[in-house]
């Protein structure tokens, strides 16, 4: 770029210099040509005036009529003006200036000779003016005038030729300068194109490197995201598996113990009919055991809803909705259609509804909730809505894991979760799940 700029600057300076030199040389040549033309014109006019004066003189001498005298007088008056112009034009040319002086002398002598003959003719002295005419003085002076004028014209012709040569040189210099500048401009343009190509190539290489790094980062992010998603899914499955295991243990072990204790209390109660105080304590113990059994059942249902396996998804959601309404005091409306889902998908729907109702109870400040489940053949839509205070979905705190967990659970089941909410207008959660697990999902769940 620096070399291109230097060449362009040098070409511009050279072009300006050449143009300026050509301009000055052309002006000088034009000035010389103009001056030479003025000199030639002045000499021509001088000769013409002398010839006109001589012609007028001869006409007057031959006829004696005044009409021939007038051209003579007019020509004589013009001669002085032409001589003054010549002196001024040749003032700066010492060599030619001496010729102009000589020419002026010859012209003066010629005019004196003609003036003498005219005055003699006017006075009527015919012999005298005829004698003057017959002498060679006028002819010699006229030849001298022509000789000096011709010499001066040769000088003006030389000046004209020199001016033409200068103009030709100026044109040649301009042609040479334009050619040099054009070559320099082409060279600078070539260097500019070369530099531009190099910069573009470097930019493309940099873009390619950045694209490779971006692709590598995207692949790394996708791999890490996939790994984290698989880990979250695995933890979720382990959590459900542990919940199922704990629910079975509570049902089998703790349930058996509580039932056996209740039977023992009943047996003791039948044998201690004579002791009211013992019977009252045994009745209290029976109530405590019943409460423990009910608590055990509620914990088991929270850990792993047995109604899913025994009653199906619709009945489980109805039980979940009624129990939520009893606990929270909210009015829950349900519109549930029978759907065809495998056990994992049914558990996903149940957990999504369960978590949504928990969030409504904690945050929504609602008075009404709605649970809707519809079967569209190839997919199932589940909606949970409330008329609570709502929230801005664009400003959900990063620490809010409930929605993230629900979304991950639904997406793991190859579904999609949509959250629609605005402050003051409630919240609606919509999950869309395929009716059958996908081919990629089936091997993982076996």
C-alpha cells in the first residue's frame, strides 16, 4: 500500500510538473509567434503604405489632379505609425533594432524624395519634378526599403519557426508525460490490486480459521450439551427408579409391619375388654397406626403413583386434581380424554401436571386451575392453566429449576413444552408428546 501510494503521488507530481512545464513553454512559444506575426504584419503594412504613397505620387505627378494627392497624403500619414510600431516591437531585439533604424532612414529618404517631387509639381515647376523622377534616388531607396524589410521578415519567419518548434516540443513533452504517468498509474493500480488480493486472501484465511474454531466450539458445545442432557436424563431415571424402589420397600416392608401391628392391637383389644383404660389406649394406638398407614400410602403415591399401573393415566390425573383441590382450596376443572401412551410417557405427563399444580399452589395466587388432555392420534396435548398473577417469561430467574426440569422431562420424551404467561393474565403450560415412543427413544428405555 505504501509503494502504491508513493507511485501514485510521484505520478501526480510528475504529471503536474510536466503540465506546468508544457504550459509555460507553450505560452512562451505562443508569445513569440504572436510577436513575430505582429512584426510581419507591421512590415507588410509599412511596405504597403510606401507603395500606396508612391502610387499616389505618380498619379498626382502625371495628372496634377487633387484626387490622386489624397491617397498619397493618407499613405504618408500611416507610414509614421507603422514605423513607431516597428520600433516598439523591435525594442528588445538589439540586432534587428539597428535594421529598423536603417529602414526608417531609407523610408524617410524615400518620403523626402516623393515630397519634393509633389511640391515641385504643385508649384508648377515641371522640369524640376521630372528631373527628380528621372534620377535613381527613389528607386534605390525603394530597393533598400524592400531589402531591409525582407531581412526583418526573415527574422520574424525564424521566430515563427522557433515558436512552432517550441509548441511541437511541448506537445511531445505532454505525450511523453502522459505516457509515463499512465504507466505509473497502471503499475500503482497493479500493486493496489495485488495488495487487495493479498488482504482478501488473508481475510478469507482468517474467516476460515474463525469458522473452523466456531465449528469446533459448536461441536464441543453440542457434545457437552448432549452429555449434560444424557446425564440429566440418567439422573431423572435413577431418581424415578429410586422412588419406585423406595415406594415398593415402604409398601412391602413398612406396610407389612404396620398391618401386623394393627392386627396385634386388635387382638389385644379383644382380650382386654374388662379394662376400659387399656381399651382406650389401644384405640388411640389403632388410630395412630391408621394415620401411619395413610401417611405411608401418601408418601408411596408421591414417590410412585400406583394408580398409574392400576387405574391408568386419566384416573391418576383425576385423583391428583381432586387431592390438590382438597389441599389448596382451589377449584380445579378437568377435561381428560383417554390416550395411548407407554408407561414412561404416562409418568412424564403425570410429573408435568404434578409439578405444574405445585407451582400454582406456591406462586400463582390463583383461584382456579384447569387440566386438559386431548388425543390427536399421533400426538397428545396436555395443558395446565391458572388464572393467577402470571409472570414475564423473558425474565424468568435462572435459579427457577421447576420449568427447566419439566421442559427437560418433556423433551427427553421427544415432546415439546410451551410456556405462555403475561403479568396479570395467568399462566398456561402446554406439553405435546408423541403417542408412541420414537425409534431413538425405545432402545434407551429398555
